[in-house]
């Protein structure tokens, strides 16, 4: 989950219909969650017991308020690079979310 790995994946191939981009999964502690726009969910995640925190975003979420305040989720995600104001950081693009009780 490093910027170097995200760069390698981004430039490894031309991802498309018959050659899909890799999707990863895992369980994460939710450090922070908020709604962005009207239907996007922005999260800050950390692997349980880990130190590394990762920004994550889920686009076009039905009822995004449902996900606010959760302590832990299971997620499927694509590894991406967030480029904002000249800064680059690792970001997960969430494809699937599951509430962990």
C-alpha cells in the first residue's frame, strides 16, 4: 500500500474491459468518515493493529449516512493515487463495503 506500488499498478498495463484493474480486499478500522457532495463517502482507514492510515473514497453510495460512525468495515478496493494541490498520496477507490458488527 505504497505510492510506489500504486504507481507501478497504474503504469503496468492498459486496464480495460478484458483486462480489469486488480481489486484487493481487507478488514479496516474506520478512523474517520464523512459525506462528500451528496452521495460520496470519504473515509480514513487503518488495518487493525497497524500504523499506516489510508484515505479512501466510495462514489455514488446509496444512503451514505448509513456508513457514518462505524468502527470497522470489510472493503474491496482499487489502489489509486490521489493528486491534490501538488501532493500525491495513496488512496483506495472503494468498490464494495460491508459493515462488521
